[in-house]
């Protein structure tokens, strides 16, 4: 019996009962459709997430935070806690007392992220760069105007910046004495008309930060209405007196140990007092040229990790920002708040992360987040796929039921076929082909339907996201890899083949003489 | 009959050709295979090689008296070549709550080219005997040799090959598949024999032409009269050129004129093709006119075996 005859027999048999065959086919189509759609969207999500991250090289970046060392807790004697209480409460209170004695929950900064550390981080194998993220407040001086703004460090590698510029250009280099200004800040500075924005380009601004200091100068000027002003010699004399102050401890008749301790305390206090009273503590970027104006990132851009400073009013080149914050008193002890490390290749991120962790840094990598997200989505989508598979299996029961009925109805036909020479295997093949036929058509229709639906859904989603992001988005949420197309045929054909096996075997085993008597 | 006249001489004549053809590998083709509409060498060779049983039964030159030995015991094999069917103490018991003996100690022989009529009342065991000879059922005991082969010990695959290549059956109720056309019904045996679609369609049309039904080839059985349906069933039974033709009351549902035409068709075919036939009928007069031998059954026993 030829294969074409099997196909012809199957088609002929199925078309004899169009409604029943259609309903059976519909079940297979729905089951296969569910499986295809869930796997397709699963694949899409699995690929879209890293692709979105990769768009801005986010996956090659590692965020490093300075590590804080937890304070050593100070032991508390058991008898220090009085009162009648349960053991659990005693443990809780003892723990709290230890923590309080150690000075609270905060710890000490283990290794401040200063320039020396940055150089060490940049020297790690596979690390391309280590750039601090600087975001602080400062006073912006523009002509005679002064505004309190927040500023953000940026580099020439910030790809999203160019897209968001509404006037001018991006920074020329990371060390250029330039600044980019938010269009809303420009508005507040008096550039209300869009046509006037170009006039702001090339203007000079300056970022200043005042951290106190020069208290003596300020107070004298204030109290005397500016009549008293100390000369440099006068300030040196005052400082000399302040620095001699610890020696006062020796004039007391306290015990030597006590005098020594008091002298040390006065020494530290004198140094602080000298600094506070006499030295001005200010920082300034110097003159910066406004070279560009940018718009604020949209919410969608922010969600897509395409933001370039969401709330910041001013963007300053990295080197300028670094020089600015280095002027902050005590910077050597605190260092940068955050450093972004860029690794040469995505596959080297993990080893670098491990190395940073071994150096006791707190490390955040999007690779890990992506993996976590993929696991989460993967779990959810596989659950949905399992549901689809169950639907497919239920449809297989429909196939079995339909074919059992078909065998019953065609018993006499089976007898006739056997009487004219059909072997058991040929009868079985006829019915198995019917099952496979249903599976093949079901898979093909489901695939075509899912593909059509995905085109519509993709287009719809892209339209919405493009509108929100104000830029074309071409990411495909549904993907149809070759293995999905091949796999759905294999799975559906296997399921329907197994479903048809029992009826086919039953048909093959009917003795011809009994089949011919069947009415 | 709708006015359709049988063209036996013309139709069946197409099937007869005594000239032997040689296949490329030197295999002799049975004479009666060669005159069907062109069958490719491959199909012919497949047809012959596919089933050993068929090959032995069809390739051996007719009339030779040496013994055919293939399988089975010497006793089973000891059968003259001109004897096609040899039944010895054949019995069939249907086991149920109350066992029913349908056949009991039935022994007879059927020679090649012989047309025998099997008479008997309802329930006498005629159909049971026919089913055993058709390879549709197995005897409970006894031996049934066809062409020297022990039919009673074959498995289902060998039985299927036997039904496909050796025997043709015409049922009383025609047993046509109602959803298929006359042409499709006739070519059904060739479908299971693995014949190419083009070839089998030509052969089925020729067979329908032989029984005078080629104009009705694309009609379904429901669109045909009883006589036409019976002729479709005959065409189907003959399309594989069987060695043994079995017919279960082929004229039972037909008027006397049509019955005569059908019987004449079968008789001519058997004579021209040297095909053995066993025809079950109630009509003794018809049997005497067309059969060369009469077997009579009663209560599962063979009472009479007369020429």
C-alpha cells in the first residue's frame, strides 16, 4: 500500500464526518496553539530582556558600591539585664544592647572608593574602565542668577544622550570644561522661547558648593558690619593660639594619665576648630561652557534602561565632576559613592564580579538580574506551556474517542478491506495515518494562527512602546525559532499518533469474518 | 439490469493471453498477468516477489503433475498440482455459551478450472465452509490445503497474502464500500497489493468493462442496481486474477435473467482462465445448468459430491 493511498484514505475518511472531524481538529489546534504561543512569547521574553539591557552595554557594566564593615558588637554581661523575662526576650534585649554599645547599626567604611581604588579596579583583567557615578547638589551661577541644582556626571560613551538633545551637542570629551543643561532649567533661567535656546549655547556657568568654614571671618564681618577684617598674619596668630591650646592640659594638677588623654582630645578639637574658624571650605568647577540642552527621559525610556539622568538638571563631564567632588572636605575618607565598571566582553562579567566580591566590594550586575528575570519568566512560561500541553493531551483524548467511533462505524469496511487482501498492518496504518493527518493539519493551522496572531500582537505592542518612548521600537515579543516550528510538528504528530494507536490496533485486530458480519 | 448487456467475450477476452513474458531478471510471468493493461516491470516483479504463496500458485505451469513442496509435512504436501483445494476432515466449532458445530468432517477436493456449486439449506454450513476457503476464518480441526499449502496453519499475514493473491470472493450482500465509487471498490485489492495508482485504475476500468459496467465506473453503489452492484463485486473479486473464486449466493438478490447473466459470466471466466470456483446457491436448477459438480451440505456435513 502506497503512502499516497494512506493519505487519500485518511482524507476520505475524515471528510465523511466533517463536523466531527472539524471539532476533533479544533481541539488539536487549540492545544497546539497554546503551546506555540507560550513557547513563542517565552522565547521572545528570554531574548528581549538581555537585548534591551545590551542596547546600552548595560550587560557589560558592573555597579560597585563601597563596602561597609559591620561594627564589632560589644559584649554584654549576662547579669547586665535585670528583670524577670523570658529567655527569648533576654536574647533579643542582649543583642540590642550589644548593638547600642557598639554605636548603632551603621558600620565603618572598609575601603573608600577613591581615585587610588579606581585605578586598582581599572587594572583588573577584562576591565575596560572604572568610572564613578557622581550625583550631588550644587549652586549654579549663571550671570547674576543663582540656582540650586542637582548635577550628574556623564561620559562621551552615554549613547542615549545624543538622542535626547534638543539643542547644541554632547560633550566633546570627559575632561572638557563643558556642561549640558536640562531644557527646564534653561526655562527657569529665562529662556522661555524655544527660539532663544540657541542663545544659551556657549554661555558660561559655574557650579559651586559651600561646605562651611571661615567661620571667624564671617562672624567678624557680620557683627562689625564689615568693618573688621583679619589679615593673613592675624589669622596665622589666631591659629597659633588655637594650636597651643592642648598644652593647657599640662597646667592642671590632674593625674598624668588623665592629662595625656585630655591633651589628645584638645589636640583633635584644636585642629577641627582651626579648620572651621579660619579655612573656607568651598568647591567650584570653574567656568563651564553650555554646549547642549536636553530633554528629560520618558518613563518608558527609564524602564527600558535608556535614561541618561532622569531628574538631573545639569550633566557634567566625568573628569570635571570628579575634580569638583574631590574638593569636598573629607573626600579622601568617604570616596565616591558608586563606581561603574565596564568589562570588555559580556562573558567576562561573571569572573570580574567574583573577583570584586572576593575583594569585599558590594557588587551589582545586570547579568545576574537578567539571569534571575529569565529564570522567573522561564518558570512562569514553562508552567503555561505545561498547561498548553495538558490541553493538547486532552485534545488527544478527543482524537482517540473520534477514531474509536470511526473504527466502530467502519467495522464492516475493515472486514471488506481485509477480505480483499488488506493486512493487519495496513489497516493499522490507515487509522494511524488518520491520527497523524489530524495532528499535521492541527499543528500547521495552529502554527499559522499563532504566527498571524503574533504579528498582530507584535505590531500592537511596538506601536504602544514606540509612542511612549518617542522612538521606533522593533523588538519582537514573539519568536518562532526553527526548533519551535519543527518541535510543534513532532510533538503534535507524536501525541495524535499515540492517541490513534489504540483505535488503530483495535481495527487491525478485528477478525475479518466478524467484521464482515458487523451491521 | 437497466438494459446493460454483458460483453463477456470482449471483456474477459482482454484478460486472456497465453503468451508468456519474461521479466528482466528472467522470472517467468504467469500468462494471465501479462495481458492486463500495461503493468510496469517493477510492479509485476513486486507482485510476484512480494508473496511466496502467490508466486508458487501462479507461476507453476498448469497441468504438471509433480508435487509442490514448500512447507508442512510430507503428507500435507502430497497433492497433485491439478488439485487446487483439498479439504480433509474439516470441522468448525463456534465456542460460546453453547458450542455450535458449523462444520463436521468435511472432506473434498476441487480441481483447477472446476466450477462447483455448493447447495444446502440455511445453517447447513455453506457460508462457514466458504469463509474457511476464503481465508477469512480458521478451521477448528482438519486440514485445508490450497495449492499444496496448509491454509489451516497459516498466520494472519499469510492469510492476508492468500486473500490478496490467490482467492477472490463475491459476497451475497456484495460488501461494497458505500462511500467509494464502483471504480474505487474494484481497485481496492490492488491498493493493498501495492499497485501504482495509474496502473490499478486502468486494470479496474478494464475489469469493470469486462462485466459491462465501465460507464458506471464513477457511480457509488447506492446509485447502482442490485445486479450492477453484484457485477462490481465480481469485478473486484476477479481483478487480482484469483486461482480460486468463491461466491456466496451471487444471484440470491437478482432476477432470473440477471442471475443467468452473472452465472454465465463466472462460468466463462473460470473456463477461459482455468480458475476454480465454488459457488454457494439455493437454486438447484441454476446449479445444474452452470456447475460441473455439485456439493450438497446438511447440518455441517457434506452429503453429496457429484459431477
